[in-house]
C-alpha cells in the first residue's frame, strides 16, 4: 500500500512540475519601459538612418533567449535580420520562456562598427559586416515589458 501511495505522489509531483506556465502580460524585467516613440523592430534599421546610436523603445518578437543571466536574447528584426539584445544591468535574469513573446523594450540601439582593414576597434565608419550582415544591430536594454 505504501508503494502505491509513493508512486502516486511521485507521478502527481512530476506532472505538476512539467506544466508550462505562460508569462503574464505586463511582466516587467529591469526598469519599467516608458514606451515613448515606439519603433517596431522591423523598422529599427530604417529609423536609425545614418545615426550610429539612438535611444528608443522597440516592440518585437523574441526569437531566442541565449543566456538567462544578464538577459541575453535575440529579437526578430524582420526581413531575415536579427537584433542582438542584452540588459544594461547584468543582475537581471530573464526566463527561457520569453522566447516567442512580443515585448516592449527601452534602451540604446547601436550599429556595429566594421573597419575596412579588419581592425574592428579602430574603425570610425559604421556599415554592415560583409561576413555576416545579420549582426549589424545591437540593443542594450534598460527595461522590458511582456506584451
């Protein structure tokens, strides 16, 4: 009888932990985003125009959480591009379940520097990488909210 009760308890516990709980709408990580002047992620490169960095709020879909500690993730930039994002504050930890959710994030968008002579840190000319143009945009997040 004890074995049956033990097996039933183990089975119940395993099914309780295996359930996937969705993130509630409005969950905030970091500081609460202001949301002023929202730019959709697929229009971020166009809105930057010739500027190297801009402070903005973006709205887009999280493709993948690459590292939970420090909040490293990728955002769908549209047209086959990816925006690589991470939190300014390394103490922020985001859940792996964030992938697939639409987010609103405040932060600083930056175009990647690529020098003509492969001295990446010495360049003053901002352009897309010839090796991998999908790595041209970075986004340093100060606050994020799940939509």
